[in-house]
């Protein structure tokens, strides 16, 4: 396994961990906090995760 393969694996793992953390945080947020975070999302991935939680709650 080459350097770039290891680096890609590390980045993929970090992204998965970040997404998991965002999902856990979103599940604990109030509706208004969730909508605020969605409106100010820093990336498309985070916005997609938050949108899924918003849809699950029936807010969108």
C-alpha cells in the first residue's frame, strides 16, 4: 500500500468520524438549533446530514 493510499484511507476515516459526530449532535439539538445549524452549515456534507435529520423530524 502506497503513501497516497494510506493518506486517502486516513482522510476517509476522518470524514466518517466527522459525519458520525454531526449525526449524534443533530439528534440532540432542538428544532431551532438544528435549523440554525443547517442554515449556517460549513459544508455540503454537513448540510446533507442536517437536512436528513430535519426531514426525519418533519420540519422540511
